[in-house]
C-alpha cells in the first residue's frame, strides 16, 4: 500500500471522527435548549420581559435559567453563541461526502443500473440537489403556507418522501440514504447559518442601538429551530444506515427512509411532551416499534409478495456441502474477490474492505451470512454493482444460505 493510500484512509477516519464529535456537540446543545425552552415555568415576580424560568441541578450545583421572549433591556456583558457546532458538523459532513462518495464515485455513488452517468455528472447532481433542496424549503417557509406550522410540516414531509424516492433513482442505495441525510442536515445547518443566527444578530444590534427588537425575528427563528428538533433523529438514522444494507439496498428503501422520518418525529414528540410537562405519551414508543417492524418486513418484502417459503427449504447441511456452493463460490470469486483478497487488484482498493477476504472456499463459507446479507438479500455489494452480479446469482446466494443454514 503506497503512502497516499495510507494518508487517504486516515483522512477518511479523521474526518468521520470529527463529524461525530461535532454532531454530538450540536445535537446535545440543541436537545438541551429545546428541553429547557419547553420546561420554562411562569411565576409572579419575574423580571420584565422574562417569559419563564427553570431550576435545574447538575454536577452538584443548582442552576436558575431565565428566558427573555424577545431580549433583555440591555445587552449583557458576556453572551455565548451556539453556532460553531452546527457549522463544523456540516463542513465535516460535507468533507466526508467528498472524501468517500465523490473521490470514490464509481464505487459508492454511481450505480450504472440506476443511472449511467460519469463521476463528474453524478457529483454535480449531488451538489445541485443539496442547494436546490434548501431553496425549496426556504421558499415554503417564507410563503403564506409557512404561517401554518402544522400544514407546513405535513407539506415538508411530502417533499422529503419525494426526495427520498428521487435519490434512489439517481444513486446507489447507500449513497441515496446518505444524500437524504445530507439534504436534511443542509437544511438544518442553513437554518442556523442563514436564519437563526442572523435574526439573533439583528436583535442584538437593535439592543445596542437602544431600539425594541422585532418580535417576528424570534418567531421565525423558533420555527426553524423546531424543524431542526424534529429532523435530528431521522438524520442520525440515515447517517448510520450505510452500515446496514437491509435498510438502504432493498427494493423499498425509499419507503423505509420515509417511515424513518415518522418514527423520529413520534420519538421526539415523547420527549418534547415530557419536557413541556404536557403529558407522558408512551404510545409513541409503541408506534415507533410498530414502524420499525414494518421497516424490517419491507427489507424482505419481495420474497413475501412472491409467496416463497424459504424456511421450509432449510437444511442442516454445512455451507460447504450445499449443492449450490460450487456455483456461489464461482460467483464470489468472479464478482467479489478482486477486492476481497489479500492483495486486491481493483484500482483504488489497497486492502480488503473491512478485512473480509473471500479468496478460498473456506473463507467464503465463513462469511456466508455477510455474503447473504450484502449480496443476496440486499444489493449493497458489489458497490454500485460494478462487477455486474446478476439477479440469478443473487437468488442463488439466498438459496445457498437459507437451505444450508
């Protein structure tokens, strides 16, 4: 492995780690302030302009939090801004998108069976979708529809469903899910960068000028902050999904992604209700669990619809003794081993991905479950189907695993 390849591997790891660190910081502060805002209590004797207060205990100390609905009468001497967590999360996420999906477009971004385009064209489509997505969202929020919070949320959900389907018509399943996450995260970070922080700066400028800030600025920022609150959990799911092909590489992956948004919203509703002391809607966890079971079913629904009863065909014979093993072994050797071998020959691959070596009958049998999940039940492997594994070969892998298990 040359020095550049080593550098690129560590760059990928470093960018991913930075993204996780900053995402934890952003999500943590966001969740905390949403909980604080919802838990504010009003009482007689609060200072003028204070909307409510909250007492909290943490780390052996007591904290008294007060929120001004618009702004205090005078600018405080020290003011902490919560913005860099959002900015660096988006920047590190975009860097990861570039390092993994743009630099490795032929493997991770493009599926020529979905859309046969060159790497530069696929990258331009990716960049354009993120930009246009924000513009559409921002226009909807600023339109007359934006005055009805519930109606706007429902409309935005429809938009997200359409985008989820659209990405699956453009990229690999893995890239489609990551892009849907990036699409949503771009909206969230742009809300902070272009709406929430600028509005807060206008409020500060009004205070310094001795003027009364415009209440509309706070209302607009609150709406965008609420959107960010409900979008956070689906984004986390989508960003983790690249490790789980049964989510992103199955026939109804866009439906799965659409259901994830509903699941995330109901979970946030539970926490928001508790923080606001408006109830304890435990039914939300049942709804989330049911949706998750539906997602599990959708990941294998083609076989359910065809009425195949794979369980009845199971055998106790070991994988090596299976009647399908010779054919499956030929498929794996021909479609997978150029990367999954001790010395990969595929350009740009210098070490077997995740250390999985599939260059002998013994190793193929040892990784039977992974082959079944990655290349049989889902289309995660080969990436973008670059080695053109056929549908018949995938069905044979499924039959091999399920009859030999």
